[in-house]
């Protein structure tokens, strides 16, 4: 009998006992190719010696000091490293322990910024349907995943949602990319006007949609159009790069590819690669200086923010990514992964879409190619794919409810940045076997 309150107590889990490179091992001697990095976390794979040594050295020196008393050299160095790499003037870093905390911090900073800027009436946040920003109550309120939100609706603060940039399903026949993104920008502007232009604090979006819809990238200049609408009405643009950031798309900050600088960006997962729990929120100098010249105090905090050991791990991860030029490999292997998936499954009648950026790749499955009708949710195809992939020694990150929180199935791939061309071929071969077992053509 286990005394762990597992997330799914009815499910018996194998016991992980080790990992090396892109593989994990369980107590029964089975080996698994980690093609999703857990939930897009393990970007350097498992057992990386440089990161392990950095953690050991930091613990030998100083494991933890509370940030109400001290700063630490390692947190200052990591913040400077991130600020130097970030686009625009995203140059102030607030460390937390994960993605949900980073989003909570972003929402609270946005609100406090407007209070201190003399605009306390700005209280509304707009996000997108089929988005996911975390499981704390504030982050869940902003998120647009109906299934995750439904049990907790009485506890959630009001939030507002507009359409996502989901071209595979929502772009109309004959509608150009430019027409499509303009329609989405117009919808956001209409929502701002409906709520009152001087009452909206921020628009929150994943730069590349992650777990809820499966690596859905923005189309054309979507984010530039959204940035322009936000600027027109003084609304903060908050980009959630918890999953897509820190090199996952081939750029350290995913928004760099779109040529857009948000007012606040959230990161986690690949920041520390799973070696220690860490996340962060970066804000622009304008927001930072408004707080400093006002109350001088960000009214927020957690016990483990700026944790020295977590910062040491993240610093080693980021230095490894930069010095080993891993972003080049992310772009090359990502192109290979999408191409090989299309080759292996392109003729499968249930393959709907292969999409993504870098090593952030989604595969959507459908019942009918002509209509894009989703598979029957009762079949729980995503769950069957996960089980069957594990039987084939492959770890992927499937999800249901791709279309509307109830219907739709997709699989997310987020393999480590260190994977080789041979690794990608092996991943696709095992995945194709699992797909044909679950969905016989």
C-alpha cells in the first residue's frame, strides 16, 4: 500500500530508479526513451554531470537563504544571465518554484503596477480559450481549459476569454493568414472595448500553446497584431513561456521568433531542466521602476523564491545550452522530428495535423480527414496511446479535449535538446508502432 497521494490514485505506476541521457529506467529493468521530457521539462536529459556537480557545489557552500534577509551570488548571476539573453528590456527577474507560481506572480505584478501607476480601475484579464496557465486558483482562472476549470468555478476570480490562434481548426476556407490573424486581433479589441478600455489590465497567452492543444504555434504576425492592440489601449501583454520557453522552440525565449517583446514573460520547466524546482517571471524596466519609485515593495512572495540550489542548477543548465550550442540542435532535430512523423504516419487515416516549433511538436488525431471530426471521446485514444507507447519503451505526453476541453486527442513531443538524429528516428519508429496498435489503419 502506498502512502503517497498520487494524482491518479487508482493507477499503479512503475517505479523510476534511474536515468541517463534521454532514457529513464524503472525498478523492473525496463528502459524508456523520454520523448517528452516529462512535461517538456528535462531539456538536458537525465544525469547530466555538469548540472549535478553545480548542485553539489552549491549545497556544500549554501543550500538556502531566505530572500527577506539575503540575496545570493548565484541568484544574482542567474538573473543577469537571463536578463542579458531576454529580448527588449525584459531585464528584471523574479524567481519562483514553478510555472503556476510564475503566472500567479505575473498577474499580481500586473495588478500592482496599475495600482501604483494611478490606474486602480484596471482589473480585468483576458486570455484565450483552450489555454493552460497553471493549476493554482489565479492561474486556473485565467486558463481557458473548461475541463480543468469546471470543478473549481465557484472559487475562481472572473476572467475573460477570446479565440486562440489555432489555424488547423479555426482558419476559414479561403481566409489568408493575414485575414485570419486580423480577425483574431479584432476580436481581442472588441473584448477590450466591451469591458471598458481603461479597465483591462492584461492579455495573457502562451507563445506556443502547450499541453491543452498540443504545440500550436501562432500564424504569421499574430503576436505583432496582438501587441499593437494591447499598446493601443494600454493593456499589458503577458506571454506564458513556461512550456515553450528556454530553448524548447529553438530560441531561448520563444517570442524572439515572432519579433515581439511582452511586458511580462513567465518561464519554468526548461529553466532548470527538472534538476531542481524553479521558475521565473521577467518584467520590463518600466514595470519594475514603477514599483521601485512607488511603494518600493512587490506585495508577493513565497518561502523558496530565489532558492540558491535551484538557481545553481538552472545556471548550469543555461550555460550548458549556450556553450554546447544546443539551440542549433533543437532546430535541426525538430525539423527532422516533424518530417519523420509525416513520413511515418502521413497516410494514416486518423492523422490530422503535425505541428510545432523546434523540439516542441504536437500530433493531432481525428476520426475523419475531410471534416476534421475528432475521435469519440469515450475511446480515450490519448490514454491508450500513452499506455501503448510505454509498452514500446517510449514516453510521450498525450492529452484529450484538444478541441474544446472534451473532444479531441493529441500527443505532445518534447525530447531533450541533446537528442541525436538516430534518437529521433528511434522515437518515431516506436511511436508509429504504438499508433498502428491503437488505431489500426
